[in-house]
């Protein structure tokens, strides 16, 4: 009996380990990934379609972080001075970092209104909008090459009451080289596939009509973040009149790259940090019916009309007839 209980505990514990290894994202009812792989459309006709898909994970060599700043004040002079003081202090510290460039982008400068109650003795209160000051917004763009520097930027900015990180863009100078490498790999693989089809069918597609289509897709890390809420709520059989106070659930964001499962080749398959993902697909359509029609045209019959008006079959491979 003890042995049976021990085995049961091991089974329960192993199931718990497997659930933890899969991650809390599985608390969602719906799949947490979308079908976002490349798919080149091709006309549907009788024939053979050879396709090759490739994926390349490219590490960025340059980054641009965008931080948003907002300042309000009673007058335009006050707003400009207060925000410029904060931004100038931030930029003076950031520019001390190696390989860093900055740019300040003007976003908006608008008046701000508030409501003022108009007191009347014999009627309800009336609320009128009145000018309350001005609101100024600017974005700070920071270009850098070392991703570890982002923590330093956040520390500097937060010390000056700038907390809003809008986005981080990724760039790579190797994209054109990667695209050429993917094209060469795809060419060799699709030629191998076509030769395999010829062996399997006992045919040759040398004279067959062919059409080709290809395309690239570049997926940036900013497009590949997903969100989920991990929690487990109990179900209660309560009356309709019962008051239920639900706690606000924490939302988690995580980087979800494109899976490697649907590709014929992958360049740099292991992904540790967010990367630029390049997809390439090439399709070749081989029209076997067109090849058969062209072959049928070679079996032609030639007729010779003699001087007397007689029709005689002519074999073009035989010697010339004499009359």
C-alpha cells in the first residue's frame, strides 16, 4: 500500500513539474501565439508546386529608445523653462556615454482648460471652461549600440521625473547580406526538391513551363510582444444580489519570437534576446500539362501533293521520291 501511495505522489509531482516548465502563459484559454509566418500565394492549377521557407534570427547592432516627457504650467514661458531644464540635465549626463546620440522631438504644445462653477441664486450651478495653463510634450530619442546601456538611461531619466519609455526600435546593418544568404540557401534546396520530384515521377521538367514567386517579411521585436494574465479564480454559487469585489490582475508582457517549426532552413536558430527575424519563401510552379502538349506537337504527318494532284503521305526521314 505504501509503495502504491509513493508511486501516486511521484505521478502527481511529475505533472506539476511539467506544468511549471510550460510557463504561466498556459493559464489562457486561447492559444498565445498567432500564425504569423510568411505565405506566398500562387495560382492554383494542375502541376507541381515546389516551395522552400527560410528563417534568419538577426541580432541588432543599433537601438533607438524613445522616452516621452510632459510639462504643465500657468504660462508658456514657465512651461518651456521647466521642461528644457529637465531635458538639458538629462542630455548632459547621457552624452557622457560612449557611442550615444540624442534627438529631441517636439510633439505638442496646447492650452489646458478647467471647469469653473458659475454661482447663481435662483438656478442650478453652471460650469464653464476657462484657461488653466499650458501643456508641452516632447520625446527624447536615444540611439545606442550596447543594449545594457538602457538601464543607465532609465536611471538618469527617472531621476529627472521622466518615466515613460514609449518604445525601443532595433536596427541591423547585416539585413541585406542575410537576405542574399537566404536566397542562395533557398535556391539550392528548391533545386534539390525538384530533382527529387523528377526521380519519384520518372520524368524530367527541363522543357516544362515554370513560374516563380518569392518574398521577404521582416519582423521587429516591438511587434512580437504578447500579454497575458496568470491567475486562478475560485467559482462560487452566489446569489445575484451578492456583492463581489474582484482584485485587479497583473498583466505580463513577454517576447514571443516566430517558431522554428515550419521552415526548411534556419540561420542562427538559438534565440536568447529579442532579435530581428527575417523570413524568406520561394515557390516554383511546374506546369506538367504544358510539357505534354509541346511533346505531342512533334508527331506531325506530312502530305505531298504530286504534279498530277495526288496526295501521298511523306516520310521526312526517307530519301526524296523520284517521279
